[in-house]
C-alpha cells in the first residue's frame, strides 16, 4: 500500500510538472527496482520534486538522484536541515527577502588582525568573524594578507545603496549589481566583500587563494561568473558568504560549487516538511 501510494504520487508529479529538469528514463530506473521500500520511494519522490521546484539543471539532478539511496547524501542533507543554523543556508535573493527588522544578535566589530579592514565600521556575526580569522591566518602562512572591504549591511543601509545605484545608473543596471532592501545577503551578517570590490580581485594572489580555499573554512562564492541568469546578479568575484563547513562541502560535492543551486534546493526541500 505504501509502495502504491508513493508510486502514484511520483506518477502524478510527472503529469503535473510543467518542466522536468532531470532525466525521465534514469528516474524510472530508480523507482522500478523491486528492492525499494516505501520509505525509499517517498524519499525519491521528495528529492525529485525538490529538484524540479528548485530548477536544478539535469546534469546535477541526475547525479543527485543517483545518490538518493546513498546514506551519505541523505545523512548530509538531514544533518544540514536539522542541525545547521538555518541562517547559514536561508535563501536570500531576488525573490526571497529578510524582514526590515532582522538584525543578527551576535555581531562583532572587525579590526585589523590577521586580516585588514578598510573601514572601522565593519561587523560580522561572531562565528563568521572567527572563521574569517582562521582563513586569514592560513593565508598569512603563504605570505598573503586578506583585505575586508564590506560586511554586514542593515536594511536602511541597503535602501541607501540601492537608491544611489538607481540614481547613478538606472534601475535595470542597478538590479544587476545591487540588491533591493531586504534582498541582500549582507543583512545576514555572514557576508564579506574582499579586496577592491571589483573583478580585478579574481586575478590577485589573494583572490586566487580565496577561490581555491574558501570552502574548507565554510565560505562560498555567491555570484560566480556566467551564472547571472541563475543568481540574478552579475559576476562578483569578491562576494563570499559564510555558510559553514557542512553546507560549503554540500555545495561543492553535489551542486558543482554553485551556491544558488544548493540553497534553492534546501529552500524547496524544507518547504515540503
């Protein structure tokens, strides 16, 4: 009975989806095994629906579906949902905003230490600041000094920045490079803009080192090159979000290092709870 209900749900899912982002034949092979339990079918159905709702590309979706029966994937996913601070992986983008009054309770001021700051009014959540210190110490051992140029932004600050950009370049151009108030990851207190805040940063020694090492300290590039149609923002080689080591590893392992795909997946998966 459980198996029949799960199969019926999956069948209806395929009938009602407007766009399928994964390989139908591969999915059919997954659900047709005689060795699947009712829980297996329900899990496959949930992951499949999540992938489709999150609009994950077919190549990534196929690999994830092939890992659905792997305890490692399910354990990592469930650990994130159940144990990792939700603000590490909450989806903040063009469609999903934070409230006007959201302010992290554990902001700490950043000061010159193993890294440098270019202003004395920069703040991060304590756990992100600790991780930044660890990452900067590691960079120092290779003769590099990390420069922090921007961090936490309040709702009011976002309003000011966005309005200024609209006035200077027009709304359409501004929307490519800045977030409307409430839609900026900076409000989480988990984001750092490094270096010059230009894409010249990617070609510096520090930029290359951070790109290669950030994820092992729990940081993830938010707006990678060539993904503006996915993230809604043009390439920002300097903008990294602290997501924690578990989520950073999950992004790299299953979502080709594309933060937006992983956070959309987690967002849609959580909605099915």
